[in-house]
C-alpha cells in the first residue's frame, strides 16, 4: 500500500516479467504458480499510522500533521522492531514493498517499484525451493491494521519477514500454501 492508499497489485505484465527471468536463468520448464505483493514486516501498520497522522494533522493544521504523523511512525517503528521475533535468525534483506513469485522450482523476490506504476524493478532473491528450511504460516489478518505476517527461513540461517495487507491476504495465503506443498518444509509448531 503506498502513501496514497493504493495496494500493490499483480498484473499480467508481472507474470511476464517472471517468465522473462526464468528464460534468462534456464528455468523455461518451470511454471509460474502464484504472484502476489507483500511488504516488509510492520510496513502496513507504519503506512496506515502515517496516513492517520496526516488526516489528523490536516484537521489541526499542516505543521501539526507532519509532527503527529512523524511521531506516530517513529513510535510504531520502535514497537514493530521490538515485536519481531529475531531468535530464528537474522533478516534476509527485503524491500519495503515486494513482489513474490512462486514457480515450480523457486521463490523469487523482487523489489516492487512505485511511481508511475507498481512493477517489479530489482531482483532481490532467487531462492530454489530446496533452500527453504521452514515457514511460519500467516494467520488471518488481525488487529486494527489487518495484515497477515509470515516468515520464511532459508538454509543460510536468514529469515524473510514479510506480511500481506488485508486486500492481498487471500492471494498471499494461497501462495504460502502452494509453497509449503512444493518445498515441504516444517512449519512452526511441528515437531
């Protein structure tokens, strides 16, 4: 979701972008199974709080809005960082806005660009399914902000901490369900 409230959407051109990447990396025999936008963990709440601060500030004057939204965003960033479970491993670097593509052989993570159109701009990770060691499945969207958070652990010990906003939660949960079926890693809570 951008500052203007628009959700990152997955368009047919996004799938074509993935197919082009597969052709360049000798993955022509792979099928694209799912594509969806996702945010770095905590980003949805930060955007929504910033927007609420802007609205509140608009009612009290522009300077008040800037101060209010900046203060609220700083507080939420601190709360988000404290709430993330980092005991599973260090962060696998991801962008604020991401585009995930699941194929029959890999999970691909792109940075999702913004203005003038949301499109995959930079390849961040091309992770073969064999490198995925565990997945913390997303729960239903919860809280005021309604984001579904999930983690993916890879064999380097790093963890991709991401979330799907409410509008994309259905597509995101489906991508994770397919990923679990293909990679067959243990999920959190399994023994």
